[in-house]
C-alpha cells in the first residue's frame, strides 16, 4: 500500500483522510462504514467520517470538511499506520525475509518523523516474527512429511537458486544413506572452487530434529581491506548440507578414499 495519506485509504480497522486518522465505529448497510477520530476515546476530538466502499473504490460521504477536527492533521502518524500494515503483510507474504530486512525496506527514504511514530524496534520485530510464523510450515516430524521442498525455500532472499541437490529427486542415490539435502548458490560454488584450501564443519545441536547434522563446507577468501596493510584471509561457509548419520559414514569413507586427513564429520 502506497504512503499517500491524502486518502481516503482504509488501513486495517482505521481510515486515513488528508492526514487524519479514524477508527471504525460501526458498519452500516450497502457497504457503508462509520468512523470516529482516533482521539475520541481520549475526549480530545469528536470528528466523524463516513465512507461507502465498492470493491477497491472508497467514496467519502462525510469527511474533515463536514466534521471538523479539533487538532491539525498528523501525516507522519498516518504514514506510520500504513507502514505498520505494510510490515504485517510483507511478513505474512514473505516469511523467508528477516524482520530487519522488512523494516529496512519499508522505512527507506522516510522522513525522521515517521519512525518516531512506530512502536519500539524490538516490539516491531517481535510482532513481525509472530506474523511470519503464521505462514511458516510447522517443523516436520518425519521425512515422509517432506516430499518436495517448497519453492520459496529453494531460493535465497535475492531469488537466486539455493537448493543444489536433494537425494529425494535422485533415482541413483543409495537410499541407505538416508535423505541428503545440499544448499548453496552458483556464486558460492565459484568462490569455493577458487579456494586452495577447504574446511569442513558440522553442527549437531542446530540440525533439524529429523536430521543428524548440518554439514558445512568452508573456503578461504580475502577479507575486504579497510587499509593498505589490512590483508586478512578468512574461512567462509559456502555449502550447507542436511545429513543423516549413515551419510556421515559415507563422507568419512570418501575422505579416506581420497586421502583427506583428519576428516571427522
């Protein structure tokens, strides 16, 4: 929803007209809605509004010209109401996006007065996580619940392909090793191929319950320089795999076969 607060614009259970904010008081017949200034409950303004909505079209039958407010318009506060609704919708439609990125996108280019009208950042993040969970699938309890990985989880937040391999789709895979799922981008693989040294790491504590381990392949890259003599090489994770214990045995056997020492996934 755009941030034009001249309206009329229905924002959830609120109405924005010319920078004034109303709350819904009751619904009438034939799409008619009655609104009261949001400051009415505090006894500070008794202005009223009336609208008729037909599809996307909203017609004002009573507005600020017919029912005067006792205070000036608050365009920054009105924009904040629209932003709150946009944040909620984005979190529900794109649960893969972290709250910080949603906030950053929605607040880009906003005047300093708008963020000050929003709730505190931790409260906003908490609310966004709640909306995200509504659209996120529940954690599977067995592999039988995972036939195909949903498409939105096969891509990065930049819409790059992220799913490299899924043994469920491989007819030649030895099923004795259980399900193996590998994630990484094409760019990650290119950078990994340029690394002279690879490292591997495994985490058992953070693996989803139906898998044994998150297995990670790291390559070494040069860290961006801040100063002329600030050269530094760091290990960076490029490939991530979800493995079963039987697949870990296969990794160890493969490492032995190819002469990779000290490989203990």
